[in-house]
């Protein structure tokens, strides 16, 4: 579903990401892991067409992000690190607004809003102003807008950032439930978000791929305790 070949992005004399190559299969939930500044957000922005690559090829659903950007964007639901919310709007009004930006047909629009609201658990706050929601419900609303139109690919950049433990668990369960129905990339610098949600992980460090494998195989590199060994793997791979 997603193909990345030799992807590089430069900002003048600084290289943000260099020679990334990886695939994400249809229905897969991939954890995109790395410390702050590793190049995760830059990669997400290129995948979604917000930034052009300096070199390399990126395809989503068979369409190149450079030559067919609109076709790619039609197939992606995107939650950036800071959700693109309008605090003065109600949740329902905001979701209807985003649906219109996505050019969803007006017939059935209310049904689609109700569908994503139910999936993300915001049905009971549809009439509330976004500015009056908790951080957790704002994140849920951000995920709901990404789900509008049922895009085959979801890219979620730090979706649990700033949430308390209970809110993290709720959003984590929501994301895990999307796998299979959507191809999901979950970008984070928090190891437990990946170990509790994903089966495969891609670890970035200083703009390069440090590892790309099943969590179980990475855990097996460092002994029988999965949580401890994954922590060791992460520290080892990002220490350079």
C-alpha cells in the first residue's frame, strides 16, 4: 500500500532524512519510532504530500506523491502532531467542514459524520464547542476527521502526545481497532505506544533507518523479557 524508495529530504545544508526505503502492507499497523528530531515528522509530511522529497520515490496505493499528489491525498487520512482543530466550532460543525474540504457528497454526509463519531467515541460531544473539550477528546476529534471518507491509509503523528495515562490507553485502543480496515502508520517517540499497539516497527535515528522488523524479532535480540529487551534495543539503536 505504501512504497518508499531511497527517500531523502534536505533543508539547505541540513539532511533531515537520508536514503529511507521501506514498504507498508495493506492493513498493517506500523509503529514509526524514534527520538525527537529523528526525521519522523518530515517523513510523514512527505508521505502526505505536504513536503516534496529532495530525492527518492514515494507511492501510496500505486500513485506517486510527486506526480499524482491529489490521488495520494484522496487515499490518506492525516492527523498531524498538532490536530488541525477550530476551537470556536462544534465537533459536528467541524467534521462537516472537513468533509466538505474532502469533497464528500452532501447526500449521506450526516451519516458519515455519525459513523466516524461513533468509531472514535465522540458522539455524545458532537454539539459541544471544541475549545471546551478535554485534550483526549480533542485528539479523538482529530482522528475522526482523518477517518472521514474511509481513506485506506491513516497517518497519525504523535496521536497520544500530552494525554494522561487513561486517555493514552483509550486512544491506543482506538488506533489498534483501526488495523486491518486501514493501513496505519503510528509515529511516536514513546516506546510503549508501539509495543502495546503495533506488530511491526520502523526505528529512525538521525534521519536513517536503524531497524525495521517485527517487534518479536527485535525483542529476541536481547533476551526473554520482551519489555526490557525492546527498551534495550531502542536505546542501543538510537544511541549512535
